[in-house]
C-alpha cells in the first residue's frame, strides 16, 4: 500500500475528530474461547482444531461504519474452526528456511522433507511500516489498521477453482492457527505464536518445480525475469499467458498486481527461453473500500484511486491497472485488441457458474453465509461483462506503447502505413529474426516509445502520411544509427530522437525532432521497477 505524503495529510485533516489512539488495537488472541486460550498459554493441550475470529478488533459501531465503511468487518468477526499448526506434523513435517520481507504481512518460508516450499502468511496485517516514522505512534496508524477490514481475509481461498478453470498456476491455501508460546518457531516465537495464518505452496527458484508447471526448467522472480529479458535477445515473455492472468485479476478485482506479485516459470523451446506468469499474494481480491464517507472521498480520481471496490460492475478498470502499470507496459506490449477480446471470451467460457459456485464455497461456512451468495452473484455479473472490461484494459495499455529491445544489437523498423496505422517491427541483429511485430492504430495509440538499450542498434522510420502517432526513439548505450525518412503533416506526432550526440548517427527527415544531448542519463531505463 503506497501512500503519498499529501494523502496522509488528507487523512490527518479529515480525522481530527476520531478520538485518541487505541494503544492496544489488535485483539489479544484470535481464539473465541478465552478459557482455551488461557490453557494453551500454560500447557500443550491435546487439541487439533480451535475456533477463531480473524479480526474481532474490526467490529465497530454503526457510526464508525458510516464514516469509515462497513467493509468486511462481519467477515473478520465470523467464528471459523481451523486446524492447529504443528511444525512436526503439518505437511509431513516442516523446517524453517527464512523470514518473509513484507511490509504488512508476517510471513515465513518453510520446507518439507521432500524440499517443497511453503509460505506461512498471517491473515491479519499491520500497515505500520508504510507510514513515516513521525506518524507511527499517532491515531493515523490506527486509522490505517482499521482499513485492513476492507480486505476479505478469506478471499484467496476462492481463487484456486477460478484459476484452475482458466489454466493459470495457483497455490492452494489452507488456514492454520499457531499456538501461544510455540517453541518450534525458535527466536521468532513471539512474532508467530497465537496468530491465524494461511499456509500455501510457494513457487520459488529455491524449491522443487511442481508437476503442474509441466517441463519448466526454472522458476524466477520478476526482477530476474526482466533482467534476463532485457540482457539477452533469446528471452521472451509469454504475453498471452500474462494477459489471461491479468484478466482474471480484473475479474476478481485484485488491484495490487505490481511486479513483486509474480513469479515466472521458465521454459526452453529450441534454445530460446519463455517465461509464463505465476500469480501470488492474493490479499486484495474482492476488495470492498468505498462504502464509508471518508473512504469514498479518499478513493476519488484525485485521491487514492486504486482502492476500487468489488461489486457487480467494472466501475473503474483504470484503477485496477495503476499498481501494475510497470509490469503491464513491459509484458503486454505485443498484443492487440483482438487478442484481448479472444482471451476474455475464453475466460467467460471457462469460468462457468458452477466454477464460481465452487470457488465461493471454499469460504468457511460462517463466511459463506455472510458474503458467499453476494460474491457469487457479483462474479457472475462481472464474468458476463469481462469482454467489455478487457476492451477498456486494452485501451489503457495501447494509449502509450512501450517497445523495448535488449543489450544485444537490434533493428527497429517503423512504417507509417497510412493516417491510421503505424507498423513496428523489431529484428535481432544476429540473425534478422523478427522478435516483435505489431500494427498500432492512431485511434488507440498516442505515442510509441522505442528503447534500444545497449549495443549498436539501428532505427528506420519511413512513410509519408497526413496524420500519425508520435514516435519516441531512445537509442541507449552504444553507437546507434537512426534514419528517419518519414513525413507527417501538421505540428505534432512526429519522430522524436533521444540519445547522446557522441556516437550517434542521425539521418533526420523533414519532421524529425532532434532531442540529443551530452548527458548520458538520457539512456536511463527502469528494468526492474523495485
């Protein structure tokens, strides 16, 4: 949850009347039966399951809910029976690997006897670390903690049937409760004891590759995948698979799909490497935020727009694409409108009413009684409208297109075919193989930005048209050659060249804008986004 200074200031100004700081915000224990809790603190009772409430501290008054939203407070306060976690017997016995590094989630990586990895992740969150230190001891922190109730604590449990129907890799989370004073956690006992967690398979390059990934040869992080993609010209992203995964995100209203929310399965095909996405961290599916006066104000387009609520309609697809903009731009630049439309219809056929029913029945019984049917109805409605949402998502992506080469030599060809169409072709310098091809439409795209990155790249722009798309060329490091023979009438949407003056050959045309400089920082390109 990235919160800007002005947004925190807005919260501060609007909440001066909310009262004093709650020194003990979180409930002492998630256990419903206080007697059981007291006994578990002092003696290892022989119990294999307990009844818990994921967040009874989110149960607030009508007036509070009016101003700050009802959200999923009843779900957080619903009693749920869960198994008790045991390090020696859960998953056949587990051992500690490492602590997680999330800002809000308490997490740990565990390993079973066969080397399979699991993530143990807290159901409740604490956003303390996202705040500047000056406000961490103020009531602003309690406000942010209270807004955790906008997330459905059991949302992730509905994802497996949906993902399975769509052919998208997924984990299978299970609920567990960790006893008070659980010594099996060693020096981390205080952080993990007496808490409700989900445990799920972890796709990680340190573990075994599960059979569900077929003949994958490795699993890598987004950072490693992007570095490989931009360093070598034989590494490619499976953009169709990523687009399908992103449409599922939109279906379930998962607004937080930044690059850190993905792992990538790597496949070898005739000596070339392809990366298929593996979604993770489904903390914000079915998010419900805009049902209180202050949250409604905060989530306006001028505020924290990305906090879009889940309901029967796609009210703001742009909001669902804010956090994912970086990875979307780099991993979806080759797809056209027809491909998005085809994928949307494919998902509409795969995610049937019965699949959706199975998904919401993954909620605990008490939770299903509260929200199961309403989420089911909303999912069916959204599924039926997914093609329209996919169309809007495509238009967001198409507006400013990003076409990136590698640290090897490439040839970029831009052909202004007519007033509407501009063709972009990228070829490997080594064997002239076409590695990118797309025709952009002026009615969809305002600008196309090309990045050559390193080595000696060549750019050719041609075509005489009355109207066209603005083309930005960043040659990158190396001795680049740019030849622009195109001619676009009018005063804008021409060819703009950004590179260093030294080592760059520019053969400009009548509408070339020479923006070269002596500053090498003009070559900068963000490869990882972290």
